[in-house]
C-alpha cells in the first residue's frame, strides 16, 4: 500500500545563489558528506545539490511533515547505486516519523526519482508499505 507521496521542483539558480552567498555554511547544514562528495566532484555542482534539495522537500511531504523550522535536513539523504539510481535514506526524526506511519507487520520502502533540466531540478518520492517477509 502507498503511505505517502511527495514532489518538489527546485530552481538550480536559486541554489547557486545560496551557494555563492552562504557556501560551506549552507552545504554543511543541509547535505550529508556523501551528497557533498557527489556534488563537489561534478561540473554541475548546483544542479546536483538542487536535485537533492528537491528530494528532501519531496520526502518531507511524503512523510506528511512538510517543512518546519529547525528541520534536520541531513536526516533525509540521497545516495546512488552503481547504476546511478538514487536511494533515499532516513535517520533521526525522519526515521522516527517513517516508523510511526508504517502499519504493524509491514516494512516501509522509500522510492525516489530525480531529474534536472536547467534551471529546474525535480524529485518525486513515494513511500510504500510492504507486508514483512513478502518479496
Ligand atoms: C538514467 C538516465 C536515463 C538519466 O537521464 P538524464 O537525462 O541524463 O538525466 P536526468 O536529469 O533526467 O536524471 C538524472 C538523475 O537520474 C537518476 N538516475 C541515474 N541513473 C539512474 C538509473 N539507472 N535508474 C534510475 N534513476 C537513475 C539520478 O538520480 C540522476 O541524478 P543524480 O545523478 O544527480 O542522482 C541515463 O543516465 C541513462 O540512460 N543511464 C543508463 C546507464 C548509463 O548510461 N550509464 C552511463 C555510465 S555507463
């Protein structure tokens, strides 16, 4: 069953502006080391951050919390499989929230997909609950 969906569209130029203005302070507050490593070694650093920003916003919507002041952004993080497919990991408050919304006897799976076409970056997140022990 589907527990939640979320989407977000993020302007890459706005992220570039924030990077120019706040640099490390912004990056360290919002992104994990894995996300930073991926973005910093790419030519399109702002686009890579913008996709991950969109993923965090989309995930917070799928979790039903939306965006709150003081939210721990690094508790929703994107990594990539060897194929390039993105994977969302939740920790801290986001993992707690996921646990609360998951029915007994089920496990939650977070699906995420990202795309960008300058100046836009977009993410969709779907949270699925599967009965434990099913494929
Ligand atoms: C997946 C693919 C269609 C992405 O298309 P694109 O137009 O270049 O890029 P988009 O802006 O639409 O999407 C990029 C995002 O797609 C996602 N993505 C990449 N590979 C993916 C895959 N195998 N499955 C699902 N999502 C994937 C990533 O999240 C990526 O953003 P990120 O790298 O910042 O995390 C394209 O890269 C592809 O066909 N890959 C197949 C494998 C491949 O050719 N690998 C090249 C190295 S051999």
